C-alpha cells in the first residue's frame, strides 16, 4: 500500500522567511504532483514533476523530486501572505489515480 | 472554459436518504475520479473510471456506487446516507498515463 507523508502538517511563518515542506512516499514512482487548496476552495495543480531530479519554479515556490530517495520538496522563498493555503503532494499509481498526502497548511503572518 | 463541473455545491441529507452527485468535464479526459476530503485526512479515493465503460473501487468505496454515463459524465450515488459520509466530495479528471488531475469545485454534504 502506497503511503504518502508530508511534514510539517501545519506551518506558521513570518513574511520574508524561507521554509521547506517535505513529501515522502513509500513505493517507486517516477512522478509527483503538488496542488494548492485555498480555504473552502478546490485543488489547483501547482507543479508536475515527471522525472528524477526534476525542478520546477513558479514565483516564490520551487519544487523538486528525488525518486531514489522517494522524496519531494516544496521550498518557499521570502514568504508573502498570498501563499497562505494548504499544499498537497500526490503520487500517481496505475490508471492515473493518485494517493495524496494529508496536506500542509501554511499560514504566513505579517 | 468550464473544466470540471459538479452539482450540487451543498446538500443536507437525513440518515437513510439517497442522492446522486453529478460531475461533468469538457476537457476530453479519459479518466475520472471521486474523492472525499475530511479534516486532517487529505483526499481519499472513492471510485475511479479509467475510461468510458469501466469503473473501479478506490480506497473507501463502501456505501457508494458510481456510473460512468459517457466520456464526459461520472456520477456518485449514496444509496442510504450515513453521518459518516458527511464530507466534501471532489470530482476530478485527467488524461491517462499519470498526468495531473483537474478538480471540480466540490460538494459539501452533511448527513444528519
């Protein structure tokens, strides 16, 4: 059974600070997805990581994938309030279905 | 560009009542999914459909049935609602082969 673990589950940080969210998974996969969910809203795709060593960046967020370590990271640089949301990593299985981590709820304070 | 559309957005049911959640996508995706989201538990897969005419159980299928009506539509039915089925339900779709999923806006279901 595939397990996907995120840590931390809750993260409160000040504006301007840097931090990293970790996503570990228990079985072999060559791809991983990151999603963002605003309170009361749906999930939106943030990053699609398709191979070992993949790195994607958008604004203050950067995601990377190490398939050998079964680890993905989501790095936040100089956080701003607009980044406050819940971030999920997801690992795809057969037929495209994905197993999601429990999410990391990020709160950025002034 | 509608993407994935779910109806209804909100629903309150009494224990034992039945209802169907509707989902339609206009992105020509082959694969469709139903997830439920409970506080602190991420998303759990209820059922999925890899293509028109096929459906398979996910992680938490008990108490639910699904119908893949055509390529666009994938419905989720609760035959006899229970309080444990109080949750937010998301429909999603994707291309086959492990691409990212696109989600509907969700249905907030309360069973009293």
